C-alpha cells in the first residue's frame, strides 16, 4: 500500500529562511514528512582554526516528497523557517526522482561536490584572503575544484589571477 501511495508523490523544492535548512528539515521530519537535506563536508572559514563541518549543498533550500494535498501542503508551509514551495504561475514544480537519487549518491560519501553557482560570469567580486586580498575585479570562470579566475581592468587592458574560491566574496550590486 505504501508503494502505491508513494507513486503519486513527487519531490519539490522548499525555500527556507536564511540558515534555517536544518530547522525546517527537523520540523518536517517531526511531522512524519519525507524531506531530504543534501549536505557536504567543507573546511570552516574561521580565522582562528580550520575544521571540517557539514553544510547544506544548496543554502536556503531543501527537498520535500509530497502529493501536496491540502492538509500536507498546509503542514509544510506552517513549518517554522519555510518561506515557500518553489514553483511558477502554474504551481509548484516537481523535481525528477532521478535528480534526487543522484544527489543522494553524490552526498553519501566524503567526495568533493562542486555546485558552481556561487558566482556568475561578470559578478563584481573582492578577494578577501590570501596574497591577493583587497583585489576587486570581475569573476571570469571556475578553474577546477575550488579555484576561480578573477580579472581586473586597468589602462584598457585586463589581468587575471586564479585564487581559491573560499577567498573570494561577491560584492553587493549598486543600483
């Protein structure tokens, strides 16, 4: 019977309040709802010490498996920390089971996982750590695992440096 009920359920993406992924996951789990919060192991960015920590692969998001019936949908959106179910004007957009299966395999081990969406080509960035600290430039591209290329323009020409992704922060856009 459970397999039959599960056939009509799909995975959906939940947008959460900032840094509330675990709170939402725990809240949904306590309500006996099936949720998936993909986490990866990274080195912490603390200045005084470095240690491995588990962080959300997609900050601000997690997945919920539901048929989105009225009762379940209400329980989902009432969960502390939930902002909304991701969708468009036609309603929530389901995520293919294969994508979730692949994510579960990817985060099961301690292998490095790259997302590559933190910066987009053309983003204004600043190097905040390392020998190039203080350099302000434009994000050019990802250069392999945890490396990025940042370009600066001067005198009508540009120079680029390759730095660790964790040493770079996106600058806020000024309108």
